[in-house]
C-alpha cells in the first residue's frame, strides 16, 4: 500500500476586529472548498482548525509531499476564505496570499506548509502544533529538548532510541534553501549553538538515525517573499509520537517553559509562547504568542481527533505563568530586549525612521 502523506497548510486570510479570529463564515468557506474537491483529488481525510487569526488545513493522502494539486486545493480554499473576508470587511483579507498566481506549490507564496510522507504504523499517533504571532524559531527550544533526557526520558529508557538527525535551515538566506544536518547526541553542542538564534536558524525536520520521519516544520519567512514586513510567519509543526519516537507527553513537556520568542504586536516584540487551547483568540497587545497542540490517531489515512492536548487543567497553571511573563516583558516597553534586534525591524517603519534620523546627525 502506498505511503501516507500528512499535509498541514495554514494562512491568515482575514480576521474579525483586527488580528483576533477569523469569522465563522470564512472558516466554513475554506472547509467547503476542500470538501467539494476531496473525492476527486484523493484526499482521504481532512480537518480544519484555528489558532488566533489563522486557519489551518490538515489533509491525509497518498500523493507525497509538495504535490501540486494538494497545494492548489489548499491555496484555492484560502482564496475562497479571503473572498468572504473581503465581502465582510474583515481586517487583513488575503494577507498571507502574497503571490496570487499559483505556481505549483504554496511554499514561497505566503501560506505555511509542513508535510511528512511515511509508512503508517499500527496505532499511528501525531501532534499538529500551530502557532500565531510568532515565527518558525518558536519551535527551536521544544524541538532541541527532544534530545534532552530532562524532557525526553525515552533517551534513557527506550533502548531503541539512539538519537536524532536534525535538518536546520538558515531562513535568512534567500538564494535557495541553505541547510545543515546535525546528529544528536554527538552534535548536540553544535545544534545548541545554531538554535539559540531563533530568527536565523530554524529546525526544518527531524528524523530518527534510521531515517524514519518524525518532525516537519514550516520554515517560510514572509518578509523574504514580500521584501517588507507583512505579518509574522505563524508556523506549524507536525510531530509523530510514541513507540520509537518520543511519547506524546515527552513532546509536550518543554512547553512548560513558555519561552520568550519573537512576535507579539506588529511582529516586532518579544513575548512568551503560551500553550493555548484550540480555537484560542488573540487579544492582549496582539498576543501573547500562542501555540496549540491538536492530537490525532490515524488508521489508513482516516483521522481520529483532534484532541486538545493543552486543555488539561495542568496547563492552566502554565498559562498563568506565561501571562505573568508577558506582563513583565511589556513593562520594558520599547526598550532593549522587549523589542527585536534592529535587523529584524528593517522591514517596517523603523528602518525608514532611522534612515531619516541618520541624515540629521552631525560630527562634533
């Protein structure tokens, strides 16, 4: 039997009352378009979810990754949702559809895409993480900790687990995909050296040392496409769990840290990554940055779920901690670490403002 492909594609194509939440009618239009084309395109199953103002389409099929028809049906579905956004006067209608002439693949067109092709296991389990008001580097910390026995006890307790192979992308490089492969544990310190720079080096995928696909992350940076600030990249991440991979609880464990990541208001600030319930809206200072975790099981490509993995009352306490961290960093205002480095602000008004001020400096 042909291998199963998971395709998760997400975009912001319009939001109610600002960058808050897509309208019900917009989400329905996206789903209606997928459903109308499901049988003809061989889509086995699909689900829709929202995180903040983003809509994510999860599809299962047997066509492999980067399949033009799968990507086109997602792109056209977002266009249909964007049409509703325009008709309703929603903010940022078709915001993430930076290139409107489809060219065979949504990568480089605005939407975020994460895909994996594999032989389905008995009891196949996986997690779809979706983040809003941040960028792909938000997953660096949690994914690094998959190689840390403090979080992934399977590294000690599962004799089959020998380590992982990480593919890391230099997302600031625009002349093609510049990547490096590192293996843990032997390259762990090198991996740490790269992943500390959340804005430049991003985990693209992780495999077992036996080559089994385990993690896929969307790595698109919108300002690399548009040449200017157009919103944060709002990444998605697929993680297979259990058996020879980390357990679901081990994958989730690092999110207790609510690490500071890039994003927040106008994509220009630093804020805690809040593990949030599915369908969570955005409110405070266009944030804080949020991540949801939808858990699935699968048999022959048919999905069971989603189960909201951050709904457990345990995560309420983590959210309180994250919200306090958000308050603390916002007390810093616009100064120092509260905002991103200047080179990350160059696509907004800050660059123009500083260029104008530069002309007014005098040598005394």
